C-alpha cells in the first residue's frame, strides 16, 4: 500500500518545526562531523535511542544552507512506509521546498532496504545524512550496497565532559583553561557533579528531568523495537532476563555456557546470538580477554558492560559494593567513545583494560574505588604490572575515586611508571579529534 502524499506533507511539516532544546549542550562529536561535512560521503550517525542523534542532526541542518529535506521515520504515522515510498517522498520534498541536494533521514533503520534509495541519491551527487539506532545497519545493509560511500560516527549518552557542560559550563571552562588544575572550591563542585553523574548517567532527557519512568519506557522501546521485533525473537522472557542480568552485573565476568544454564537455553550459540542483538542495539557489550588466538578469545571468559550506568541502575539490581564496577563501566564507555579496541588482560592476574588503536597497544588501565586497602592495592598493582610487562608498556594508569600520584616500580630491571588519578579528571582530559573519528 502506497503511503499518501498528504500524510507525508503533514509529517514533514510538523517535524520541521521541532526546535533544538534551549538547554542544548554542544556534543563532543560535533567537531568530528563538522570536519566530515565537506566531503562527498554519506554521513551516518549511529547510537542507542535517545542519546541525542536527532538533536545533532538538527544542529547540522541549522549550519548548512539546505535543511528542508528532513524526515524522522520513528513516527507512528510512517509505520507502513516502505522502500517503494521513497520516490514519493522525494517528489513531495521537491513540491514543498523546491530542488535541494541535501537529505536528512532520522532513524532510517526502520525502513527495510533503505540503502537502495540512499545509494541512488549519493550516485546522483546528493549529500545524505543518516541516523540509526542499530549497528547492523552498518554491517549488512551498508556492506552490500554502500561500501566505500559512507563514513559512520558513533554517539553515546552524555560523557562526563558533556554532563558538566550541561550542568555548569563556566566551571568546565575554568577547569579546562587551567589544564585540570583545580581550586579547592572547583574540586568540590566537580566531585559533587561526578557523584551526581554516577547516579544519573548520561541520557539527556533523564539528566534534565530525573524521571525513572522515562528510562523504563526508553528501555522497553529499545528491547522491543530494536531487539525483539527487528530480530523476530520468540523467547522474549529469556532475552529480558539476559538484559536484567547484564544490567545487574556490569563489569563482571561471564561465560556463554554459564548464561545458557541461567536462561535454560539449549546451546551457547543462542546466547552468543542474543548478545549480538543487544550489542547491535548499543545496549550491552561483551569484552574478550586478549589472546593472540582469536579462537581462544572467543572461548575464554568475557566481561559485560552496559550502555549507561544510570539505566543499568534503574532496570537492574544494585548493591552498595558495586561502586567500583560502576566506575569501571563509565571508563569502558568512555574508551568506546574514544574509538579504542578494548580487551581484558588475564594472566596470573587481571588488568581491567588493555586498549588498542590500529593494532597498536596504547595503555593498560585499572579501575577501582580506592587503593587504601592493602589487599586491593596489591591486586590492582599485580594486574597492571603484569599487563605492562606482557605488552611492553612503560606507563600504566590506575583510575580511582579521588587519589592522585605517580609511582615507579622496578620489575626485572625495567622501570615501570604507574600514574594514579581520579576518574573524573581522566574523563575531563580533552579528547583529540582523531580519538573520535
């Protein structure tokens, strides 16, 4: 059934007048997108629902001379829109606004075979901007028809840097201007904001209004629209239990077989498939132990992390001793935001993260609440020293709640430097463009 032209006109007109929120905070990813705008490639912004993609797209439209060819497919009136309706949409755009060469499609993954139309637009010399809430749109749809024609950028909920910018921009400007050297007052202010961030997380609308029902509703939308319906999953209860377990056990190790037993599923490959769907929707992530053998990486234990620690708190089960694991989850998402390949180091001891870019190892990182307890300090030092020695790193990083110092350790006649700093300070360290692109 072909969609009605008058309905399209009504949707386009109503969506076109939705303004950027007055309390909009400039996202770190904007500078990357600005750098990419001048090229010919299709620009694709992906990320979990409600992390701010549509607002960023609106910001791009405001910065360019052509901005009218915009439509958001996450609209109940477009539920019957199909790939065959794109031609009608194009004609309606021209009828309403005249000829333009720039197109903006929001949440396009809702339309099957959308990439056929987008390829035609690109081949005709048009500029196309796209947002989507499912990573599979990059692997399947784009991989078959748009290879070499697109550049993708991932978005996440507010980083702590963006959270502070939203809450107290003058404080952030002072801290950055002073190279993260803070006065007593500013330290107190920033620590207070970090404690709030630990509780709230980074979904912009929740940061603004603090309505738990909003997060619950958002989670349901992700679960049903982006995971269950899209992948035609019939074992709904098992998937919900899997997400609940992931939200309740952030930064903890699992095996696919142990999860299989917990969910009473037939085989571990089904569990792997479910985790794949969760990761495609940007809801949860599994991290492998580093090993030279890919087969061994897949076979070994994995650590699980959640897209947003505030959402994990609301939909999962929290214990007071989970503070250090929440810190670790925050660091993991920031490493994802900075485009690192992330692994767990596991030898005789464990190190939370060893991170790579372009197959070059950059750092070994431990995360814990405090090093004041001697047993905790011994465990964290053993893990990072072993990781540094294994990967031939002279500098390691331990992120804690509020400790800061530099220590030197000599191992087998090699001098290793361990830098200890507050998590909040590391999170506010300016991110280079190449870390995001």
